[in-house]
């Protein structure tokens, strides 16, 4: 009895399939954004929902970027002591008051914790860097629209700005910025209501590997009230 041998895919076919997979992955990344920041909680690692940019991401995990978006959500720990540094912060929008942010982090949005603050402002109002640091990533996604991830000088905290109308001229990945510097302008990009321009602002405590898409969600109100703030340049 003769044994039948199955034809093995040729290298050319394997390269074709890999190319197609890469194109699909690139489309997914552009449309839905990176995985949400991981959060540590009882029972092991879970994923914290950032409801603007990350809540609509697909269930499939991205290579090398941790848990899938559909992992169960855990209440984000609010770190306001210990290794969370005390810093002199600039509020991102002129005239915004930190006291007005109280409670916004814990608000429910579509059944999930907000984990950020929304600062209403006129369209094209300047957005200031809240701290000295580095632009870790400029990212455009379906939910967050034009977004900025900024690291603090020590790489402990990541500041997240979303729904920008546009970036400041010349802003780029890896750029060093100063507290109070204009880095973008308020808008409604992404899934923000078109008639409600605002800045979605979040703070994350970075993991040891300092990946811009990972971290522990912190309450901006709690973080900012630990140190002096300025509402002006």
C-alpha cells in the first residue's frame, strides 16, 4: 500500500501568508490601538480599561504586548503614595482646577470605570505638557483619535492625552518637552462627541520595562493634589 504525502507549503506561499497577516495586523493596530495598560490585582494580572482609546479593541492579543483587550477588567489601584513621585505639575488646560477632577476617575462609562478625567475646553484650546519629560508615542486610533503618551523624567509615570484636534507643530516621538509647553490642541478626534471638545487625560504608573502601552491607571486628581500645581504657564 502506497503512502500519500501531503504537499508542504512552499517558502513563497509562507511569505505570502505572512505578508497578508502583517497587513491585517497593521490595519487592526491603526483602527483600535494598542492593548490597554495592564493592572495588578488580587488573583493575578488583569487589564484596566481606559474607556476612550482602549475599550473597543478586538479580543485577539497583539504579539509581545501582553494580555488581550477582552481580558476581565479589574478596578484599577490608585497609587498616590510610596513610589509615586511628588512633582510640580502644570494643569493641561489653562484655567482648569484640580479640585474639579475629584470623582471623575471612578465614574462609570458604558458600565466601566472611566480611569481618567475629561476637561471641557473650546476647540483648539492649547494643551500643555503637565510635566517635564519625553514624548514616548504619538498615536492615532479609532477611539482616542489623536493621542499623546508622555513619560515623566524618571520613567515612572506616563501621561495620556486623547481626542486632540491636532498636535503642536513639529511634535514627534522621542522629543524632550518642558512642563507648560504646548503639545497639542483640544478637539473631538476619535469617538468623542463632535459637539463636545474636551481633553481626555489619564495618568499611568509604568511597569519596570516602561512600555508606553502598559501601566497601572492612577487617579489624576489624587496624583496632582500631592504636589503644587499651576494653572498658568
